[in-house]
């Protein structure tokens, strides 16, 4: 049976690093939604946000995700942090018999520690100058987004785990 694995979680939760490792272990092609969009648009996600705006980007996410889910071989997809919260994406993922969603649940504290040093590379948080401001921003987003994230087929607590341990937990849940 064809089964795509779709990683969900806030930015900085480890979707890309975990996804690459999980893809290699399960013999799947790894697709990072942001990278696919950046390549197809010929610009970085930051440039895309600046030139075309967030709504354009969110529409592209839905389109590219739907295209990826049509692959006839199982793939590993790392979504953007906001992907499952836009439109009916989570409903569509839930209905898709060929997709298993996995939420990489990461605490506010861990996300703040990871994201503060790299915030200038992330368009949604580049304007935040202090850790307190970033923490407040993430707290608000997690509150808004957890409803969607927690609908995932599998929820993995990632705070005290490295990518290898996270992958092991996901594999235990899958098989």
C-alpha cells in the first residue's frame, strides 16, 4: 500500500533533519515543501514573502503539497510550520488514505532557543529583536496552531530527543 509520511510542526521543530533521516531509513524520497516552492519560484522563501506576500506563499504550499501527495511512490514530506493551519489542508490530509501525518511536538522554550539565533533567515520572525518578543510570538502561534497539529495521526514529543531518537519513536508508532 502506498503511504506518504507528512511531518508537521512549528518552525524549528526538526521537520527537515528528522525527515531526511526518516526518508533514508524508510527508503523514501525526501521533499521539503519550502525547498520545492523556492526552487519552483526561483527565489528564497524570504524573497517570495517580500515580493508576493504570505497569501501567495500559502496558496503555493497547498498546490505543491497536493502535487507531492499525487506521487505514485511513497515519499517523505516536511511541511512548513503553517501549512496544516491554512485553509482545509489538515482536513484534506486527514481524509487522504495515502498519507500519515506526524506532529513533531516541541516546547516553547526549545523552539525559542533554536530559533532566536537564526531568526533573520525566517521571514515570519526576522523582525523580532529580543528573545522575549520571539517567545511571545511563538506562544501565540502555538496556541493558534496546536488545534491543527494535534490532529496528526502520530504525535511525538521532541524536546529531549535527537533526530535519531525521534525517528525511532516514529518507526515504533508506524510499525
